[in-house]
C-alpha cells in the first residue's frame, strides 16, 4: 500500500509520518484491496476553531472500494487517531461482508449424498 501525505498550511509533528505508515500498514490484515491512501492534513487559521484546528482526511484509492474518513482535533496526531478509527471501522465492515458464512446443515448434507 502506497501512502501519500499532503499538508495545507500545517507543520507536521516529527513522528507523524512514522505513526501514519505504521497504522495504515496494519490495515492490510483485512483482505480489502487498497492501492493507495492519501492523508491530507489541514491547519485551520481561524482562532475560533482552537480545539479543532487540525483536520485530517484519509482517502483510499484503487480497485477496491472508496473509503473516506475525516477528523478534527487540537493537534494532527490526535486527529489522525480518530480518523484511523473511522477508517478501520469501514474496512472491517467491508471485510465482514465479503466473508462466506455458508454453513453445512443436515438438510444440505442429506441432499448432497
């Protein structure tokens, strides 16, 4: 999975890139096809948005489903944590829908014999 990080009017934390790649690579445990994830960090200049200054948008691209999550918090790492939770929830739902829950019952077993 390729990870692209874009910033608008923001200075990222020193360890943001490491945290983002680690958490996004952990999403590969679900068998959902994602070729690329764009992480966009936006810093709001309005002083009235003090507690929600940093916004993070996660968008997946590729042959799989389109997944988008966003969050706003007091710093970029906290906003990313909330956005990755929403992103993981969507991936988990897609993964569970793709599972095959066809169980063998006695009726099916009798008709197959």
